[in-house]
C-alpha cells in the first residue's frame, strides 16, 4: 500500500519528465526533418535551374485545381485532346489529370531547318540544311518549300481512384496560320513501378531483464494525415512479456 501511495505521489513528476523528454525529442526530430527538406529543396531548385538553362522542360508541381486549369488550356491548344480525354473517361469514369504536357516544334521552314525553334541544329554540325534531302518540286500541297509550319503536341496522364494511369495525346500540324491535319498519338508509355502503399505492419523482438527473457510484438497502423498540421501519423501498440510478467504499451508517432 505504501509503495502505491509513493508511486501516486511521484506521478506528476514522472509526467513532467516525460513531457520534457517528448518536447526535446519533438524539437530534435522536427529540426532534423526541416534541415533535410531545406537541403533537398535547394538541390531540386539547382537542378531545375540547370535544366532551364539547357532548354530542357521540367515537371512543375501544381495543385489539383491548377492542373485542371492547365488541362483546359491544353484542350484549347489542340482540337483533339478533349475527345481523347472523354474516350478514356468512358472506359474508366472519374479519371483526373495528374500531368499535362503541351509543346511545339516552333515555326519550321518547309524543306529547310528549324527557324530558331526548340531543337534547332547548331551551325556547322548535326543535321544542317545541306544534309536534308532535296525538296520535291512545287505542286498543290499543304506546304511549299519556304513556307513555315509547326507541329503542336498536347497530352495528359489521367489517374483513377484505384491508381491506374491512362496517357493520351494529340499531335497537330499547322501551316500558314491554319490547322492542316492532326490526330491522336499512339503511345507506348513505361515507367517505374510505384512503391507499395504503407499499411498495417508488425515486428517481433526479444530482450532480457533481471527476471529473464522477454519477448515483444509491435503492431503499427497505416499512416494518416493529422488535420491542421498535416503531419503523417501512425498508431502503435507493443506487447511484451515472459513467463512471469506482461506489459502492454500504446501510442502514436508523428513526422513533424
């Protein structure tokens, strides 16, 4: 009885000590995470800048609403994209855009080299105008030698709630300010297999005390996002025991 009373009297001090330890651990973990994120963001920014300097497109991360706006712009840019998106949604309703691509060759002179557009060959190397095949004789055609033309491309990756991704695209040829022809792209798309979604997990362990060997089992729940702070969090429970004693602990872990 006296031991129980002593333990109860010391409980506030124990709780204060645990709160101090938890606070120090929180500060340390949050500072380490923040430093790692800042370092990674700086590395990504440097690489994006290097790509931009080289004229290479990079993926711009936007909100779902902003991606939807880009999708509307891409559908106006090429006439056939809207139909391809609708066709994919007939197969799997509810597809939402996650990546939108929009590009052009720039104005290219028929029978010559690109007129300063993306991918134009450098002077004195690569495919110069002299290495191109001779232009056919002038006749009734969409573009004659010396006319300028452009190829416009737009596409999108559409993702279902289950995680399947459909990729659609359209290419159109334009010349002399008018759309000449175009149609859907026949695409073959490959990528890395996405990581498994985290779910329930468990682990086993063994330890030793003055009373003998102790065996333990830990179970963790799938992660959830805490409201307001938006931190990933998981609940956990640990059961440990031996032939003469048992202990059960539970708690929550967060990634600030």
